[in-house]
C-alpha cells in the first residue's frame, strides 16, 4: 500500500480505556496507509511526524499529570503539526456552539430526558467548554485539527480508595456516571475517518 505520511499517537491511561481508544486510532491509521508511532506519555520524546494524536482520560476535569507534563514540555514542537486531541471520560455535555475546530462528543453522552443532577457545580464542570478551557491552556497558540470525547470505562471496584471515594460521590450526584465499559471502537474509527485528510 502507498504510504501516506507518518502519525504519532501518544496517550496516557490509568485503567485501559484511553489506551484501548489509542489502539483503535492506531489500527485505523495503519489501515489508511499511514505509518504510526505509538507510545505512552513519558516513554519517549516526540518523534518526527506530520500528525499527532494525543489522548488522556479526563480526571477531575483535567488530563492526567503525565499528559500535562508531556504537553507543557512539547507545546512549542506541536505548532507545526496537525494536532488531534482525544479523551475518554464518563460524562460531558456539549455546550460549545462556536469553535474554530470540530469538537466531537460521543452520542452516548446525549441521553434524552436524563434526570437533572442535584448539584449545579457538577453540571458546570462536566462540559466540553470546561474540559477544553483547561486542556488548551497547556498548549497555547495551538488550534487542534479536531477534538473528541469518547465515553470510556469505569469500574469503581478497581480503583484505589481515594479515587473510589471520589467516583462514588460523583456517581451519587450525577446519574450519568455509571460503572461499565462504554468505549465503542466503531465510534473512534468513524471519528478518525471523518477528520483525516491527505
Ligand atoms: C479519579 C478520577 C477522576 C475522574 N474524573 C472524571 C471527570 O472529571 N469527568 C469525567 O467525565 N470522568 C471522570 N473520570 C472517569 C474517567 O475519565 C474514565 O473512567 C476514563 O474512561 C478512564 O480512562 P482510563 O481507563 O484510560 O484511565 C474520572 C475517573 C477517576 C478515576
């Protein structure tokens, strides 16, 4: 197959969901004839590439500390690349109406007639604009080519005590946050197909 450029995929993942989304992105790109360099944040330096896919779970509205360090450390080298950001999380509502780049939210987040949470603070901190405000501050001057929020995976029994406590409180206040594996590989694949241009 004719080679169509080189892409890097860098991800971080605590419990496998974001790693799994990253693997799907990798196989999708490979299937399109793109050479892929795939690694976890902190494992190596930024390779030569035209496109870079950067993925992290959302934790308390932010990316992981490892991904934060990666972004801060490499932000100047990202300016001349096409940057795609992808995240897995358990709840986000799409509140962005105007944006310079496409922001995709997994259709699983748009549950009709969802019950209202008891806390306005939780609603305000689980939106695409809230997450992006913090994430984009880490890479000033970079407009991503595309951003995606995929519904990920949660198993509170697997978490260390502090995380388990935090997530159980979150589940009590936000009915949308539930244990389960919601990552749909076909959704990830379609997102890649929709945004890769040659
Ligand atoms: C400590 C902690 C904080 C989290 N905070 C959020 C959050 O703010 N918003 C959200 O939608 N999901 C949140 N989640 C859920 C994760 O984003 C979700 O489970 C993700 O798919 C995990 O990805 P991973 O398996 O790659 O670590 C949190 C999970 C943990 C453990």
